[in-house]
C-alpha cells in the first residue's frame, strides 16, 4: 500500500550527497508525463514533513498540457490544490545531468488525506490490493521499445534515424538482435546501464529491435507492481536524458516512421502465493488459474484499448507484418497474439501482454492488465482455444477498436473496468482523451493542403 516517506531519508541522502544543488519532485500524469516542482536542498526536509501543493488538474492534462474541464477539476472549482507526499526509497541522483541534481517520486492525496482517485499510482495500488486479499502477489516486468533519432528533422520536418557514431551513416536495414548495432551505440548503452545502477533501476538486457535504430532495455520482474511501473517511467526519462548527452534524441512515440515497426510496451505478469511459489507454474497444459487469467484479459481487452493506445499516433502501430496484434486472442510462444504465454520452464510461466504502445502510462496499463486477470480468476472464466501460426491475419470479425474514437467509445461504455479503476478516474480519463481527440481533429495537416487545396 502507498505510504509517505520519513524525513530521516532526506537527511541521510543529503548527508551522503552534499553536492546536490536541486531536487526534482516528480508525479506522472495520465499520459505518463512527469510534472511537479524543483526544490533546493534546504527545502527537502519540509517536503518530507508536509508535502507540496500541486493542482489536482494536473491529472486532467492532455498530451499538449491543456486541462480538460471535468467535474471537480479545473477553473470551475478554482483549480484547487492537493497535497503530494514523497514515496519511500525513491530519492535518487540524476546521473546524466551536469549540475548535481536528484529526483523524488511523489503521490497525490485528496483533501481528506486519502489517496486521490485520479492518481495512476493509487489506481494501480487499489488493483494490487485485490490480489493481496486472495493471498497472491503480482510479479511484474515492463518492456519498452524506443528509437534513437537525429536532433535535426529532414526537409519535410519529419524525424530521421540517428547517425551511427561508428559508421557516420544512418541505419537503413533491419537487423533484429544485431550485436553490431549495439556496438555502434555501445557508449550510449553503457551510460544507460550505468545510470540504471545509479538510480537502482533493475535493467540488465539491451536488444536491437525490429527496425533500424530501434532498441529495448529489459527490466527485471519484481514482486512490487508499483516499483516495476515506476522504474519503467524512470527508464524512459533516463534514456531520453542520456541520449541528449550523446548528441541525439530518444523517442517512445508509437509510430515515428512510416513502414517501420512501432514502439510498444509489453507487460509480463505472474502471480506468487505467500510462499513465493508461482501459481501459474505448470509442466504441461496451462492450469486453471492461468487459463482464467488469460480469459479475463481477453474479455477486458476492448474496454482497455484507450489505455493501451491513448493517442492519435497510437493506432498507426497496428499494421500487417509488424507483430502488433489487433485480435483478442492468446497462444503459446507466439509473438503474433495479444496475450502470450512465453516459452520457459514451469517456474517461469507467465503472461505477456503485447498490445500496448510505448506511449501507454505503465501504471494504468498494468492496472488494466491486473484488472482483467482478476476478473477472469474470480469468475473462473475459460479462454477460447489457443491461436497458432500468424494470428494477426485471423479473427478479422473480432478485431479490437482500431481507431482513437472507437477506443474512446469502448472505454466510455465499459462495464468491467469502472469496478476496478473507479468511476471517477474513468470519467476523468475519457473526458481528457475526448478533448485531446477533438483538438487533434480540428487541425488541418500539410497533407490535406497538398491533396485538396488546389485539386478540390
């Protein structure tokens, strides 16, 4: 359960790090964008004692930073503040900054002191507690894909893949699992891994992914879903910061390049009992708990699509031949399905959720995954037969929502999710995304001018 940290933590950290000049107080909004304040060492103990005041409307911020006017949020209520408190053991140095700086994770409380229902951290916490009541603990790992890109755009103002520090050329060919590609960017990757150690982020594997300039840093499984999601967001911030030090940018945009693979977020989950044993463990066919968890995920997938693919660009990932599933199906050791049971020994049996883009908020994504699993387990649901082969080309009639507006409608009419995520959050999230979609739809694109300005 979320609780605030003790002031001794601040004193100990500053004593061990006397060179620190500033501390960034971080809290992730619905899009997973960090917002907050910067304080200086003399104010840090006050932050631990009393927290800081931040506008509740930060959880109604769309991707542009504009606030949606929803219920008790925004100008109609005076844009009220709420107290944000520090989470224990989240005070860390920021190793990629030239100026000695630290960061501290915060969480928001409501005026009565209870956790605020719109904070994604609190939403995940309430979902995890449902498993605690069953004597089970989710073990979670987050995988994030990203591209390294040039700081300069091309003549059409579109992004370009980064220039290799070794060859002096841009990568043009896909070399999945290429060690040479990792060698080209070894200084960057080494600095990323060193920074994960400084921030105590459990990263240990670097992979060249399914497109030139695309990479993935894998994180360990953790029996702490909050920490797993927090480390996922910290890793995004870290990768972007280290990339800038090396002269290029990193992007987690779902589909930055036409014709190339998009950036996804994969969530791996198993469940352990009080003795630490994996309750999904099986030597053959999947056991009842695993089957029911899978069935619950498939049942809730259409409702969760707005969380998995929260923006306009999100839906460009779903293209043939890109290993991005659009059918609510499952299978064994099959990367074309939405819910995969990876290969491995009985003790490592787990579920891999493969639909979400890298723009998904890890807290909300994991909360949705756990909600689906819990729904299936408590009702004892049974999944359909496991898919085989290229399942992306199968089940066309049962496709998931394939556009932003369809996903908004599916989320807004959800029957299962509000029970887990809370009605307040669901209404807040859909209001924010609806505003964002309307703002996007109101823009006229350069392509429209090129096609229609003269020819219409």
